[in-house]
C-alpha cells in the first residue's frame, strides 16, 4: 500500500520554534522536557495538539493509505474477460454482472469500462469513407419494411459455438424490429422469417432488400428485376411488393444493417443458449423490450 506523509504546515512552525528555544537554553535543552506552554505561545498551536505531537518527537508521521473498497471488487475479473473479448457495451456487461449477483448500479460499470479500455483487442483498420452517396427518405407508418440477413456466432450452454443466420426486419418509419435465427439463409427460411415478422409487426406495402439470389435472378434489358419464381408467387399470395436496393447503401437500407450490427454487439455478447428454440425465444423477448431505432 502506498505511504503518504502527513503534513499540514504545522511541522515547519514547530521546528523553527524548537530551534529558537534550543539556542536560548543551550545544553540544558531537552526535547522530552520541552515547555509546552512556551511552545504554545510561540507557535499558536493548542497544548493538547502539541502533547499529541510530542509523542512522536514532533516529527512528521507516515500512515498507510487504506485501499478503498469498491462494490465491483468481486466482479472485476468478469468485466475484464468481457473487455478482452471485445465486449465494451456497458448494458451487456451490467446484465452479465447482475446474473452473477452484482448488487450495484450501471454507472460504476461505465466508469470501470472507460478506465480499462486498454483491455480491448485492437481495432481493425477502418476503410476510408466513401462520402455522401444519396439522400435519406421518409415513409408513412407501415408503408415499408427493411429486410436483411446477418451471419453470427452463437455460444451454446454446452460449450461449442455454432454459426447461425440471423433474419432481421425493421419498420422504416418507426423502427420496430423483429429478428429470428435459422441454421442457414435458404429461401424456405426466408419465407418463414418474413411470415413471422408480418405476424409480429403487420403487413407492409413493400419490402426493401438486397439483390438476394432467393429473391431476384437478374434484371432485364430495361433494368427491371426478374423475380425468382417461388418468391414472386410468395409476394402475390401474401400481398406485398419488393423494392431492391443498391449494395452497401445505408441511405435506403441502413436501419436493418444497423439492427444486424446491434444484434451482434448487444444481444449476443455474454449470453449462452441451449438450442435454436431457446435462442429465438430470447430474441423475441429482446425485440419486445428494445427501443425503436
């Protein structure tokens, strides 16, 4: 523990007064028999305080600074492990600590994460920005949904990590979202995810999506999409339209891309699941409590 010197300015005054008294009394001066009344008159320090200081021969004392106890002391290793995995979201760390019995609040967790960012793995080199590529647009309630796939690694309760396809859909107007996980991104899983999302959020006028092979085959000589036959029948049966977006164009489909990243950064870190059913049950609960994007 760190040692600190107790000094509030009294010791220089006392030392000077003792030197004056020693020069006046000569060889008869004895520190252990110093006249406290005279010393009080010369220094202006009370006799009671001088009596306490005399026990240490009027020398500055050292004290061991006690380490401050923190409510996080028993949970530091948990946060450190999360930070080393690249998990810096304070809400995720707080939820993990609560499951381990942490009784404190989230503010001290945020302060700890801010002070220990050096534990995070180094970031990948960022690509130079491509600049403004278009304008954002607004839609009416229930008019348009954005849809996309994301591929994630899910930690299971029994140890191994499995790779899943995350189906994500979000309302372009209000940000209400729906996610569901599948073993792969095949067309039948796409149809199941869309039907479940429509049941949860309502049926839109049209859906914004990428140029997936399960949706569009090609474009004709006029640039119109040639739909995949099963997907075209699915659109007509359910009663919605599809609009295709340019790849990596956040102005038209950025909300769902942000949702996929939020799932990777907020929903999955620090959680384990028994199977896909348990994963999707937790995902539905997570969608219910999430604020709009």
